[in-house]
């Protein structure tokens, strides 16, 4: 009798952790909801067919059941199983799947610092080669200023069933031309963030799972080496942030400002745009000497940047939702590169009875893209076991991480 009771107690101890983990799920969706970039892309035949897909919502559902978690989207599913210590990625489009064990991930993490150092050196070499290319070096007369700020307007409302407050994140890069005082072009990324102070219980279940996953994954890992890798990653990010004077300091400021954002993000509205003051855009000449793309109305530098961005995007649409950031950077420089410094014309002798008319500056704002991300559809309903199973007939292939490390 005592032996049976002991076995029951042991079994209860084994299954008790599972009893305190409730099923939970929520959905996160992202959609391009507007902007001049979207309007201009519709005019390019090579990508017009993709526009509907480009502006459709991209959603994923995160589900937790005990020691299993699944992140499900239209094209893929990622399953994390703490009991089996594996991560399974299912590609619904190619009908394939890959399996990565925690042990394999630890091994790759040990190799990651060396890989990061190699990638950082390759990035430096690529920047050095680009600077040596004709027309690629940044003109010395261009000056860059980076700023990041987080403000709280004090606005509150109910968002997706949650009491939320508004915070505004603004990141700006301003370029001025010392040869043309009073002229500038700015690239601005503004994010309207709505956060709730109390994390929804469904998200708390997922957070608890992620903490258990991190604990299991990091068991036996050299944390000192991992911290060094994180530091190297920050350095690489600072380099990617621009590689321009002041970029490193701006990256440090950005991290401090981002730390001010409190609460759980429920809704984000991100707007990417440009502003130009005091520069008239000049058209890009094609092979026949005519303008390849007419500048937008207003003839502003920001308008030219927007037009160039559309051209860059049309040439490389594959980056999908990430297109405006990198495209705008190149467009910004190409637009400025076409504005050559002009020698100051000699001022005419002023008439004795007249005063010179004040110079006027025209400023035009362009919203290139607006993208909305929201978290909703919180649920505590039971998760079907089929969510965590590999579909029948799918072929196993190497994992994305294995392929990346091999490269």
C-alpha cells in the first residue's frame, strides 16, 4: 500500500508542472495601410501584380499548450517542444520541415562569436569598397545628425479590449549641405505605440514558456562568451545604423530612449517618410537623355527621394516589408548627389530706395509608408494536438540555422 502511494506521489510530482500551464493563444498581424510608396509602386508593371499581396495583412498566431509552443502563419509553422528539446520549422509552401535540437543550437551558439566577427569584418570591407567606387563616397559637404526620442502625450483609450496608453517613438536622420545653407533632407521613422500596463494573461503564458525555453537552452552555455557575442552584435548594429559620423553615438542614444517604452505593445502604427527644405529636385537622365521618372509634384528634394525609393524598390521587391528602410537610404544619397554645389552669384548692387526681398524656403513632407501592427484575438480555448504535428508527406531538409552557419 505504501509503495503504491509513493508511486502516485511521484507521478503527481511529475505531472503537476503541466497542470499549472493553461492553454493560451493570441494573434499578431502586420499590414501596410498607406503611404506614397504604395501608390507609386502600383505604376511599375513588374511588381503591380504583387501589390495586393504586399498590402494584405500578414498574421501569425502564437499558441502554447503545456511544454509546447507553436507560431503559425499562412506559409510556415514553428514548433518548440521543451520535453523533446527540439525546434521544428514547417514550410507549408515547399511542403518541407526541419528539426533543430537544443544541443545543436548550443553548438552553433558556441561558434557564433567567430561568425559574428567574420560578418562584421565583411561589412567593413564592403563599406570600404563602396566608398572607393565612383560616385559612392559620401560628399564631404554633407553633414549627418541622428536623433531618437520617446514621448508620452498622456492619451489613453481601449485598444483591442485592453486599456492602453499612447507613446510616440521618433527616429530621425537629417542631412544638411554645408555648400547650400538652409537646405536639408530628413528621413523620419515615427511609431505610434499603444501599450497596456497589465500584460494580458495569454501573453503571460507565452512569456513564461519563453523563460522556460531560455533556461533549458542556456543550460551549460558559457554566459560570458554569450555576453561578448551580444556586445559584438551591438557593435555590428551600430555599424549597420549608418557607418556615418555620429552614428555610434546615435545608436547609444537610441537604446536609452527605447528603454523608456513601458508596458506591453498592443498596437503600433509606424510611419516612414522624408522631408526636404530649400532644394529643387532635378530629374534623373536616362540613356536617351530624358527623365527616367518624373519628379513628384512640388519638385522637392523629399519628393525626389520618394520617387527614387520607388525605383529602388521596383528593382529589388524581394525584401518585401523591409523595403523602405534600405531603399530610402540609397535614394536619399542619390537625390542629394544630383544637387551639385553652385557658386554663389555676385549680389547685385542694391538700389538706394529698396530692400532685398526675404528668401523663401519650401518644405514638403512625404509619407512613404504607413504600417500597422496589432495584437488581438486573445483566447484560452484548448489547443488541438494537430497544431504540434508535422503534416503527413512533408520532406525533411536542413534547418535554416544550419544553412546559415554553413554559409
